[in-house]
C-alpha cells in the first residue's frame, strides 16, 4: 500500500514538460522557420514581378484600344481615363484609374518610344529600370 502512494505522488510531480524539452521544441521550430521563411519571401517578390507584367499588358491593351479609336497614341496614361478628344470612346481601363505598380510607383510611359511606338514600363523594386522590371517590349 505504501508503494502505491509513492507511485501516485511521483506521477503527480511528473506532469508537464521539463525546461530542456521545451527548449528542444523551440529550437526545432526555429530551424524549420529559418528554412521556410526565405522561400516565402522569394515567392512574394516573384509574385510582384508577375503582377507588374500583367498590369503592363493591361495598360498596353488600353493604349492600343485608344489608338484604334482616336488614331493616335495617348499623350499620357491619364488620357485613357479622361479625354476631351471628340473621337474618344473610353475609358479604356475597367477601373477608370491608372494603377500603381506593385511597388507603389507610377508606371513610366513614353510616346514615341525607344523600343516601339510607345514604351510602358515599371521601375521595379529598385526604383531603377533593370532586366527584372516589367515592360512592354
């Protein structure tokens, strides 16, 4: 009977985790997070680049629709949303606003363009045009 009481008391004190067990679990979680986090951050940047490419294509389509109706390219992107030209049949963008690029900057638009009739591009994450910057050529 005495041994039964001692086992019962021992079990009462053994409930829960030791400090070492908790530290091991925290270290394992930290290692997993350090392996997963860089991969997620890289995907986030790549998704911004893809969004930028899609927006450049959408804006380019609007510019070309404007050209078909008005027989000239718009002087600025804002002219696709609002214009006083009598041939204008817009707006040529569904949301009737010019979107910002995924990094919060305005898209760059030049008429005539250096690479075609018009150049449309984003300055990208760096704020300077480079190979990763979304563009229409």
